C-alpha cells in the first residue's frame, strides 16, 4: 500500500497527520450487476469547547465520492460510482480542511495536523437491487 499523510505508528488505528491523506489500492473487476461500497471506520480529533467536529471529503482517482462531518466514532459507507472503478488501481484520498494540531489547542506539543483516526477501511461488493 502506497500511503501518504497517515501516521502508521499506532496499533489499531491511523491518524491523518495533515489536511490530505491517501493511499492506493488494487481491486479486481467489479461485475456489471454489482455495487461496490467503501466502508470507513473513523473517529475525529476533537477537543471540548474548541474542536467539536471534523469535516472531511473523500475522493477516488480525483473524483468526489462524498462528504461527512464526524463528531464521534462512526462506521461510514460510500457507494462508489462506476466511473471510478479501475482494475489498474484506485487512489483513495481524504481531505480534512478542519484538521488541527494538538499543540494549537493546548493538548500537547504535537504539531501534526490531526483530522480523523481510521481504524478500518474495506470494500464491499453486493448485488444491484
């Protein structure tokens, strides 16, 4: 996995450490009568009375997939449009314009711009209904 913008040093989750984080993934062909979904388990970097939520956008191969506002841990699902599917690989990117450093809010000396902590990413294939 070719990733950028993630801190991969913690077990069980990866914090985004800048406003943009992403990685590449290879998937097989998706049958024409199927729907592919991206599932993301994430929690926001928040600080009571200062940072109440994190906004983030999801892009695949430069195409906008969705937007969410996280205030707490959530399991999210994004249905992928067929035009982003490629057997040559996909570039998944998270853009978090509200990412903030713990230092900026007085939590610690950590200068990483934390946005969301991702504890799981998966792709789900199901029959079109």
